[in-house]
C-alpha cells in the first residue's frame, strides 16, 4: 500500500548510535509511585499476567534495583526474567527507584529509559508520552518536527519528535523580541507505524548540544500537557503519580548456520537456556557479588534470568575497569576461550592493553550458551556500562554467533579475528605436521613476511601444496576469511600491539591466563579473582613508578631516541628503541616517484646480521606538507609507533623530531594526567545532580588511584579528603546561621 508524505498534526513549536531491543516481550506497564521517606515499591502490570516488582531500598551503603517477574503460565516464554543490582554508594541517584533496560543496562531515570531503535508502543500517543516523560526527567522539552499520513487518508503513519531546541529561528522570527532558545540541537526520534499496528522507533539521537534546565522546562507546553493528563487520572485524596505506557519488544531470531569454534550452534531452545550451575554455585555467586559491593565503590552487576526464573547470564564490572576504558578503550578483545573449549566455568572476559603493554580487564560474564541472542544481550549491557562509547577495534575468535552480534551492536567498529587463536588452530588442525618446525617457519613467514596481497596469496598456495593440506575444508574457510586476520589486509586497522606482534609469535596473553584452567570451578575462580586484579594493579603502579624514574641508556645518536625517552613509558620506549637500532640496517633510500608534495621512496633493509642476500625493499610514502609518512609494513597502525623504514625517511628529509601525530598519548608516561585535565567542569550543568555526581566521582577516583600508589600518596589523599569535609561542614554551618 502506497503512503504519501505530508506534514500533519503538529504540536505547538514550544513543546519541545543506537542500540536495538530484542526479545518477544509485551509490557503493559502501570507505574504507581508512592512517596515514602525510605522505601519505594512500584508494581507494573504485565499483559501476559506477570508482575514486575521494583524495590528501591535506600540504606547507608547500598541501593538495590530488583525486577521480579511472576508468571502464571510456566509455558509462557514471551517474557524475560531479569534481576539487576547496582551499588549506590554515595550516589544521590539511589534515592529513587531506577529501572534499567534488560538488554542495554541503560538507566531509565526515575521511570523512563532512553529510547532505542526497535522499541515499540501500542499507540502514537504512548510513544509521544514516553519520550515526553523521558525529556521532562532530563530537563528538556519536545515538539513534533513532522508527521506523515497514508495517501488519501488522515491515518497517521509516521512522525519525527525532536528537542524543542532543534533548528534556528527564521529571518522573520529573528526580528522578534522573544528570547532565542533554539541551538540547532539534533536530538530526536523517528516513529513509524508497522504491520502489527504498533509504533516502532526507527531512529534515535540522544545527544544534545545544550545544557538542561529542568526548572524552566516545567513550564513548557509539552510538559504542561503531560501534567494536565496526569492530574485528570489522580484521585482527589491520593498523592500518587500514575503513568501508563505500553511497550513492546520485537523478537530476535537466532541466525542459522552457526557452528563449532567458527561454526558453533546452540542446541538450547530459546527461553529455556540456563547456566549449568552446581549445587552450591548460586550461593557462591551471591556471596561474591555481596562482598564486591561492600568492598568496592560502584561495583556493578546484572543477572539475566530465563522464563522459568533460572539464572541465564551474569555480567559484572568494576569502577576501575570503566575508568580504564576511558584511557585505553580504542582496542578491545572479547575472550571466550572458556566457552569455546568447554571449561567448567563458562567465563567470557573483555580486556585491552594499557600504556605498559599489559593486559587490562574491562568486564566479565558467565554465559549459558553461545547463541546470537546471548551475545547481543552481553555486548549491549557492556556498551551501556561504557557510556555508549564503542571501541575503535574489537577482536574476537571465529564464533559466527559472536561475529554477527558484534556487527549488530558495533556496526562502525573495525572487527578483526584474534591472530594468535587462528595460528594455534591451524597448527592443531594439521595434526602431526603442526609439530614440525619447518611448518611453523613457513606458516609464520607466509602470514607475517608478505608485504603485498599477491605475495601472501602465492605463499599460501605454495604452503598448502608443500604440506599437502589443500583439501582441508576448514583451512579453506580460513583463507576465505583472510581479510579479518591476515596483517597484509588490515593496514587501515589500529591494533595497538594486540593480536599482532611479529614473526616470533609473541602475543598478548588473556587476562586470566595461568590462573583459570579447564577444571577450575566457580568457587576457585572467585577466590582468585580479586587476587589477580590486585596483582595486575600493583604491577601497573610499579611500572608507573619505574617509567617516571626511567633514564635509559641511548643506543643511537639520532634525536628521535632522546625525544621519546622523555615521553614514552619504559616498556613502549624499549620496543621503539629496537626500531631505532635497526635503522642502521636501512642503508639505501631511493626516490622512485613524485606526485606534487608526495614522494615515494624505496628503503632497502639488509638482513638481521647485515646480510645483503636477505635484503628487502620497503615502499615508504612521504608528504612534505603534512609531514606524514607511511610504510608498507604498517608498523604504526599495528604497534602504535613508527617503524625503522619510516624513521629513516623522516631522517633523510631532515626532520629533527618525530611529528606529534605519531606520538600516541596512550603510550605516554603522563597519559592519565593529560586525560584528567580534559575532565574540566566547563560543560557540566551544576544544577543537574546526575552530572554533578558523575563529574565529582571521576575526580575522586583520580585521587583514590594516586593515593594507592604509595604510603606517602595515601597520607596526602587522606588529608585532602579530611580538609574537604571540614570545608563542607563550615559552609553548611555558615548557610544555617
């Protein structure tokens, strides 16, 4: 049926990256918020006869948010059971019941979560009221930017709701005396009527370019209209806020064809999967989370329950990991080794690399299966915990379900496969041949030494012929997927030294490598978990101290070495220093092509021992205007620092210092200090208690991190906290008097 586009039914102008929801769920939600000095209970009626019970118990040290589903029909698998806990220590937001979305973990404010692509509502009015309620809680107003109807009909088919600061005044309006309130804000949602006669959110933009003003927005037309509607629903003698919204979630059908390692399939039926727990494991998990909440500020965990009420998936993350992601979230590895190799503990860990080239934990999970649905749930929860900021590059194994989930949740990220896992699997697959040193050498040379695509393809063909493994179907499937794991195809992918190192096969180990084995059970894992984190943190603190005091012996006379010895951490500088030393092998530099300011050179590098028979030619392009250099070996993108060939060309052109755009801040000794200076208060709305808390918490955690480095630093931090509290008390006394 054709639809015509027309503007209709607009509300008055003054009224006011994207995650998708999955799961077959129909929510008919009625919230009754009863004012209380301590506890708040909200009952939410579910269409399928279930009840969500939200309890917020504000205690001195903890704030819990519990979603409890009770189903009268055990066969009904249209709903998801979910339990959320979040430590609310020193968090002013814990005074009210907070609803978190089960798929993204995003905060819903007091009652309304941020909208997301895929959410559905029973009517246009429900969608409008939901967005209006969300806007009121944040402190902005909304209006209808446009709407369209079916051709030759007044039936509305779609609409765009936007922030009332969208756009700018027309020339005619600009001459009026009314205060300018428009800022060109892009925040909006796009709604569309779908076949099921429900209204689906097709597009969402949540970011605003202006500060929120909750008090002024109370007088906006969109919120006055909402308040009037609420008042009509209230009984005269009852002080209760009533908000009824019907929310639907579309089903997620697991993509067929997933298999083992690279083609794994979940044999579980949707809605019936559960964690394979031993008799005491439930108590072990509960005790661990309780202990973490008491010991660590803002420790967060979320439990995903299936339709029968059994524990399905668990995710947790510490505040230190969330802070670390702000520094080192450019490249993230999803390690599901325990799942793929059928360990006793179904552990999945996110980790990255810090400025000392050390592994860094960025969250953990226990999963019931490896289905597409499970991975989408996990990645969305993780992304929400990271403030919705996806990594630049994400590295996984060949699990198809995980690969498809990454494409779904991180569509703009560079998705690559873990090269160390790929090479290990090749060695294991070819059987006895994999134990041959000759095969190892040929394999690593094929993967690492190919400088051009055609070189790799020819070398791969020769390798499969030489060792008689052309008929291996699995090996052929790897070759077809080569653009995601072979270095020569990934020249535009930043990897920061993760997954790819050199032909010696030195890869970054998983975070729990050496601590978790195939027979490790949950109790043993949780017993060592905190020990491993403390050990890694102490190692990082020690390296920070060593780097600050590090004064290396220079091995060359080149100014580049002295320059970076003052900037880089010890571990990264020593790696860079090796490149400096190898510059001596780059004897011949020849100009072969000129295109305006861009010059192409050939750098001839002798063998390791200076043997000319093993010499190789490396093509390096140099832009004289932008002082940009790029070598075909692509060392900078792979490892985060320039190679000997690029350095030789810079030196050849008389460049005395490495340009700043080739000195990555993530490797600097003072990177955390530089990052902290960016957390200024210029963009903080101090009238917003949520923004005040987030900003102060980040600042306080910086003091805590510094205070843990030594006893002297601890005493300084403790004194600073004491002095701050005294000033608060003096200010409070002065205000009272």
